[in-house]
C-alpha cells in the first residue's frame, strides 16, 4: 500500500517543522544545553505538528550520535541514522511509549505506566512517554499520572499532547513546560504543498493548490490529506475538482464582505480584505465571486421572484439570506459599483498588486 502523504512528509528534524518557530527554538536550545524538563505539554489545534515534534524530541533525547559526538550534539537535532533514531521512527523503540488516551481513556495504560516508569530504560538514556489526546484521561488516570509527575524518576520524561488544553487539570498544567502549536498560515501550507507537488509529480493548478491551503484551516495534515485524496482520484487536478471535493468554502466569506459593502461600511470591508490577503486568498477569485454574488442580490432586489432561477445554486436558507441582503440594495449606487468591480477584476488579472484594484473600487464607491 502506498504510504499516505502526510506520513511520508512527516518532518524528521526540528528544522523541518513549519510555522512553530518559537517552540522549535526553545526545544532546540534546551537540547543543545542538555536542559531537559521532565514534563511537556504540547497543545493547539489539530494537525499542527504536536505528535511530530514529540517524536523528534524523543529522538534528540536518546540519539546515540548525540551522546558520542559532542560537536554534533550542538546542532540540537537527532541524527536520524543511528539505530535508536531509526527505531523511534519505526515506532519500535521500547523506551519511547506512545499512549493514545482517547482509545480507552487510559486506565490500563496509566497503570502500566506507573509500574513501567520505575524501571530503567533498556537501551536509551531516557524513557519517554508520549500521551496523545491527554485530555481524554479519566479522573482516576489523571490522578495516577499526577502522582508520577510529582516524583518522576530521573530517567522519565513525559510529553502530553492535546487539542483541548482547557480540559487539563491545573495540577497537571503547573507541573509541565507548555508549548502552544499555532495554526499554520495558508501561505506556509501552500509552500509545503508546492514542494510535495514537485516531488510527487502531481499535476495540479496553482489555484487549486491555493484553495486546498486555505480550506484546511491551519492544519497541515488536513491539507496534505486533501491533496493525497484528490491526486489519487484524477490525473490532472483543477480548481473545479477541488471545489467539488471540499465544497464552495468561499460563500460565507463573500457573503460577509457583501453585507459590509451593502451597509456602506468602508472601514470594515477594507480591514476584511486585508485579512483575506494575509490569509492567502486569491484576489481574482474573491472579486469574481463577489461580482457574481452581488449581481444575484441586485437582480433579486429588482425582482424577488428571481429566486426560482437560483434554486440550483443555493439552499433555502442561503436564498433567504440573499433576499434579506437584497433589501439593502441601492439600485443606482450598486449597479455602478458592480461596473467598478468588473473593471477591478480585469485589472487584478494582469496586475501585480492583487487586492489593490478591489480596494480602490471599494474606496471610490463606499466613500461618503
Ligand atoms: N508544523 C508542521 N510542519 C510540518 N509538517 C507538519 C506540521 N504539522 C503537521 N504536519 C504534517 O501533518 C502530519 C501530522 O502532524 P502531527 O501528527 O504532528 O499533528 P498533531 O498536531 O499531532 O495533530 P493531532 O492534534 O490531530 O494529533 C505530519 O506527519 C506532517 O506531515
Ligand atoms: Mg497528534
Ligand atoms: Zn540518532
């Protein structure tokens, strides 16, 4: 079976981790100075590198080459070549124990942990327990874990990972070093997807890659999984295909922007566009979608019966929303605006300034 892309492209070094610069810097420095804490909490949204970073840290702590070669150990990275690094990568190293707290809420595992943690590591320097989804542990399991965290043997290190930090008891939190894993920006996701596209020879339009990057909401794993899924379903991947797969995610965005425009709220709409730009949205696509949305709303303003014509494109609720928005239309003002938008659209396609033509259209039309 083919290895899933997100596993194939799992970073093996700290330096390959994307978008978690502060966390990586601190962990690397700790490794260089051999100042290792005995408990860490990695928290933050899904698919942002928590488990990956935990495994890299486990390798760093036990890597043979780091112990034998002081020059190498100053890099703060695992060698990925010694038998210990390789065993950890293959999940077959006895001194690194991964526990999935979600699977049976951890009672047996924590009991085993309590016993196992006291015996010395078999081959490595440290025994490392990676507890995933740690917020799922039962109260009893948390208590057992807490006891161990209060007086851990010197060879034991705990890395607790969770997407739901607020569910952790404060007694656990206060005994660990905490690291937030941030959502990865769409731009950085896009860069990574482009790299994978090159290496895997995937035929995919840039626009389609952009849509994948945006719609994965900061999760690199989600982005890689979507690319995986879609590249095995078609030879050449177009924007249409991706849209079909993930649903037209842009409707909500366009709807919000349209409301700001119809309410003549220039400040908010400019701010919103700046955010879309930061999040890596494509100016040309946004403007195109805005034109088609606004046109429908203007048509409905002139003749509400036109909803019949839009029934294939929208749900009942969405249609109701269109009708509501159409009540805000000022026919003269907004038809002129539509013309400006169409001009902005053709300018954007040939200009290096992406969102600026759209901004100008807004400023010219929404100013008092
Ligand atoms: N920051 C990142 N840098 C590079 N690749 C990443 C990053 N985050 C996630 N990935 C990719 O996504 C895959 C899954 O990441 P990982 O398992 O570390 O996420 P996680 O934060 O533990 O997610 P979950 O909360 O769902 O357990 C990795 O194998 C890698 O391909
Ligand atoms: Mg994980
Ligand atoms: Zn090694």
